[in-house]
C-alpha cells in the first residue's frame, strides 16, 4: 500500500484531534545524569534489594494477575490515609487513570479544565479525545488566580477540573482554602493530583467524602517506584464503581503487585530518601538563586528557574556537560524557563558545577 493510500485511510478513520496531536515526548537520557523527570535517584539498599527479589521468586508469571488485589488496596488505603467509606482504583501509573477519567466524561462534550501551566497529560488526553481544554493561567509568581478560576468555572461548566497539588512545573502548593472554593463551585468532578505528596507532606485526602464531586490521585512513581507504574484513584464508592468499568482487566501486573506489597512493608526507606531530597531541594534553591537566576520555591522534588535569553544555551550546555534537565520548548509561557529535578548530593553538585561554568 502506498504512503498516500495509508494517509487517506488514516484521515478517514482517525479523529482529527488525534491526527493533529503529538505523542508525549520522552528525552533520551542514556549516559547522562537524569534530572529531567522528577524521579527518585535512589535505589533500594542492597540488603533490602535481596529481600525484594526473594519476594518475587514464586510469582506466577504463567497466570493472570489478581484483577482486584484486595490486600494490596487495603494497604494502599492505609498508606494514603483514606477516610472510611472511600474506595480505590489502581492504574498503570496515574496516566491511565487520567485517561479513564477523561474517557468517562467524553460524551458530555463539556470542557476539561486545569491551571496553566500544569501536568501536560490533562491537556493532551482531553484534546486527543476531542474535548475542549481550558487552561487558567497562573499569575506571575505561578500562584493560583482564584477569581479567574471561579469565573471560568461559572462560564465554562467543566466536566473535570484537574488540580496538580503541588503544581507541575512550578512546585507551587496552592492554599487549601482555594481548593475548597473550587470544589464548592465546580459543577463536575474535581481531581486533586497529589503526585508529589512525599515532598509536600500535605494532603487533601481528609476532604474525600465531604462532597460528591471530589476525587484524589496518587502515584508511587515519585516516592521512588517510577518503574513499577502504579497509580491510585480514590473517591466515593459510587464513582469508583462506575469508573472501574473503563479499566482494562489485569492492568496491574503480578510483579508490580508483589513489589508494591513489599514496599508497603518498608515505607521508612522511601520516607528517609524523600527527606534527603527535601533537604537537597532547599540547597539547590539557594545555589541557583546565588547564580543570579530567578527560581521558584517548590513543595515538590524539582525546581523551576528563569533564564531569559539563555535557556536554550544552558540546556544544551548542561547536556554537553552530562546533565539532562527539562526544557519547555512547546509552551508559549515557559520557553525561557528550565526545570531541574532534585538528585543525589553528588548529582546536584555536578549540575551546579556545570551551571556555574556556563554562567
């Protein structure tokens, strides 16, 4: 079949929104210090790694995984600190759960709303599923503009409002009272995404069940288990029961289930690693500011800094120096900004050394 025939067939079958979109870009970090993806840079201590591997030795890879791993979910509920009566659905990372949520409301044709900038998957999945996306700009200090948000809610009547808390890419932790006001004003769902809870140490979980429209997203990725791809959606049982119809069967593989159960028995290790990263975050903040760059306070495990007129040069220079950070070439507001994840002390030292040499 010719290329033109293939193109014609795709144009006849695929949604225009899909054809116009781009896939989520993942940078190649081979051979580089990876400070671009908000990963925990620490692995398991050697002794604990042996115990983890032992826990996997009899995993039945010839069988489908438990479709509803009750014991694991009960452990995760306790780990999150969910109120009584709140249920949980597991996803292959938070991305799958966001996709399920947007798919569930696609028939309403009502917009998906988030602050702007925020986690790119809210916008990407809404657009690919043919729903309008409304981004409410953060102010000059990357703080929530509550009057603008409330006005947009009244005008747009969104089906879902996603609130990443702390915000990605700024690290801002919006006031809890602002979140409460948004939940009260929203005509649809409000999904508070606490991907960086391990670093903010703040949660909205105790609000679950007080109103019928609040759901909570969590992930094990930022706690140090990004390779496991385990996300969690918490909310009232009625919501979880309906949304679970869109979850593909056996979406959480047996190795992930075994690994998550193991890690829940050793959370003190991940907590200790998070504490190191919180301390390093503050050291990096002061060091970047000392370089003469504007850097934003962060409640997450990354820092956003402003490099007007030289963001591209700094990004390229850091990469040439063996350090990969995040550039925002596709965002109209963030073209002169860079984001660095907090690494180990040695990785952070290398980042700072290369940065200072470039400045």
